């Protein structure tokens, strides 16, 4: 087998991760590039076609930067770069997750939607 090491985060993503680490309230953890299926699970009977379809729809979505509430043990926010968009945004918002796209790094700090998570 042959593999090569790839860059997990771009320079901009690395800077955003550091910015969030420094500014999020201590009860929140930052999760990077996690599949949505880690947080949403189909209520359809396991093994059914409906279950498989619903699972596939969330398993194909990767959350760029998730804000995880360590006290309530749930995903509460998602930050994404506007240039990349966010597949699954509507589904996340329907489940009470705040989603915010940013164009520049400073937008993560200046966002009114995200200020509830900041120190």
C-alpha cells in the first residue's frame, strides 16, 4: 500500500481553529471535520431502506468546525467558510444548531450569532 501525508487543515482553517480555541468559553470544545452522523441518528427501524437513506444523507456531510457543549454533551454550533459553503445547514438548523458562515477570520469574533459561545 502507498500513502502520502496530506494537509488536514489549510492555513486559513488553522488560523480559525486557533482563534476559536483562544476565544470560546471554556465549556465549549471545538471539533474539526467531523461527520454529521456522529450527532444525528435516524429514528427509522435499523436495517430498513429508510434508515439507510437517512444515514447516508447525514454521513456524507462533514462539519467543518463544530462547537460542542461539554456540559450538555451536544453540538450547538457550526462555523464554516463562506467560500466552501455548508451542506446540511438546513438540517442542522432544524435541530437547533446555530450555523454561521464567515468570509474573514474576524467574522468569527464579530458574529452576533456566535457571541453566545465566546468568553
